[in-house]
C-alpha cells in the first residue's frame, strides 16, 4: 500500500555492492546457528546442517545459501522454528486475532498502517483493551505517515485504556523526540505475543486485506481484493523480532516499559532455520538489499520474485539479467492492478531490458498485488515488508524473514505457480508494440523513481 510520498531534499544514494567475497573475504562454510538458549556448538551446528542437506537433493546449493546468508546477517541463524505461510490478509487476520486472544504476558504491534480492523464481528481495539485490562502488557508502534488516515480517536481510546503507544517519526517537527527525518518511515509489519509467536510480512492492519482471495474464487469475484503474504513464526526467531521492536521503541524514546518475560526460553518447536533481517536507514550497507543481491548471484536453477512495487535499482536489473543469461530461470510476478499508477509505470519502463535479457515477467490479473516475497533454488525463501524499490533501501525501517530449506521453499514455489495460473506472461514481441503514449508515460515516470 502506498501513501503520498514525502518530498524533502536528501543526498542519500544506494551504495554499489560488490559481493560478500570482496567485502568479507572467503565465505564461512559453516554458518553460526543458535536456539533460544544461545549459540550452538560447532558440533551441534554441523549435525543440524547435515540433516538439512540430507533433505535437499542438491545439498551444495543449500550450503551456499546458508553460508552467504550468515555472512551478511548481523546475528546467527536460528534453528528449531515452526514456520506457517499465510497466503492472504484473511488468513493473517485470523492468525493475529487468535494469537492475541491467547496472550498471557505481552503483545507487541509495529505497523506502517494501523486501523481498527474486525475479525468475526470483533474489533481489534476491543480485544486489545480487554487484554490490557486483564494484565497483559500491550505496546504499539505505528508510523505517522502510513497511519495518517487513521482517526486519532482510536489511539486516544487505546491510550486511555493503558496501552503504551509510540508514533514513529511524527510529521510535526515539534512533536518528535528524535532528529526530524520525515523521509524515514517505519514500514515494518510485526506482531509478537508472549515472546513465543510472531507474524510478519506485507500485511498491514488495514481493512483492505479482510477478504480471502483463495476462497473467493477467481475472475470477477476477486476484483479489488489484495494479494499478500505473511509468515507465522514460533520458536527462537521470535526473540530476534522482539529485539527489533524494543530497539525501535528505545530509538523513538518510548516510555520505559514495565519488566516482562519478553525473551522466554523454550525448546525447539519445529525444524526450520530462520534469519531475521531488520533494516534501517542508519545501516551503512542496507542489509536486506545486499542479502537479496547475494541470493540472486548465488542462484543456480531458479529465481522467482514477487514484487508489489517494482522499481529496481540498476544493480538489481544487472544481476537478474546476468542470472538469466547463465541459464537460471528468472521470473517476476508483478501487478496489473495497483494502488500506485506511478510505481506501475516505472516498473513497466524496465520490461524491455529485462525481457531482452531473458527474464520472464508475469502480471497477475484481478487482484491488487501487495506481496514482497522471493524463493530461490527452492531452498532460500524470504517474506517481509521490503519492497523492490529504493525507498525500502534508503529510507524505511523494514523487516524480512529468510527461511532456509525445502519445506517452506516448496510452499512458496507452489504459491508462485498458483499466481502464474492467474497471470498473463509479458511476451517481448507483443510488448514492444504497445502504444507510443504508454511508452512515453513509462519513461516520464522514472523521474519519481528515487522517491517511490
């Protein structure tokens, strides 16, 4: 979902990434792993990696993706996680409301857009207030620009009930508690409950996501529905999301929080390896951006990317074309219907070069595509809030979960193939014959690329 872009002078530019090997020397072949109790020994890590490789037909591919992901990541990959893919807003809201209803200790919510949504006839605000009254600590961070249309009365009501609230980077310079940075936005979508369960991805707390596209049927019934993806995480990875939330709370000078069991120790609840990537404009190198570039460069068989707003950097275009030319099956799932006509035109202005380079492009019909996902070689999957654009690289706080292994990779590939069946492939010979007026609109739209 796009809100009006804030146009302020900025000298930020996207750095050129030359690769893990150039930046850090030889990639460590044995990634660091951790669980809820802390780092694993080399012997424990090796045993887990061996098990993962036995599940993967081409074990070397998984090993390489594990290695470069760990090399770039600021914290160890976590093991013992359970990962559930939530394919649309309706499934996400059902999971969110279910987790909140079961909360015993704390609820953390960090969202770009926060509205008072309903599930089964119950408003989210009512449930949060009930939980706060029952002794559960409820803490909320919402972005000032993303939630600009949300009535202030909602936040006033929550505050009156005792919910702790932080407005991220207020647009009014006299209300902020940090250096005024109106371009820096909190684009994350995070919910954690009791430090044990989390939901992240592209789904905002907004009523536009309420419909279930997988039960609505295809065709006319789907028009206007939003296609998005979330992950429900259980296990040690939740602790990394807790840390990101609390770090943001502290950076934004939120009121001190009463002590709670934010980091409960637990045994393994699943067998998934997960890396949480929290990106902010303060990083000298954008972590998710270089992780994605590394995954594309290390791909051996296929790269399937889904992008709600496709405004690629020059390096992303070059790396996708280079992968296609070395024989990798590079596919892009992009929107036909959108809430941002400018972003759509900018993306289409790059089709000619990508198609010429061997990249396959699909535009999904009927739905408004909002997913930000990737699955590479069937073993490296990512779901998160980062768009395929410069704003996510330069200005936004983002959060993305990398899941390594065939289990989630297979689900993500199946979902991509389902979307392909509801899409039209862009054929180069036909695309080159589109009307001149459309070509002009696409080229002129590029002036906005930096700000989108």
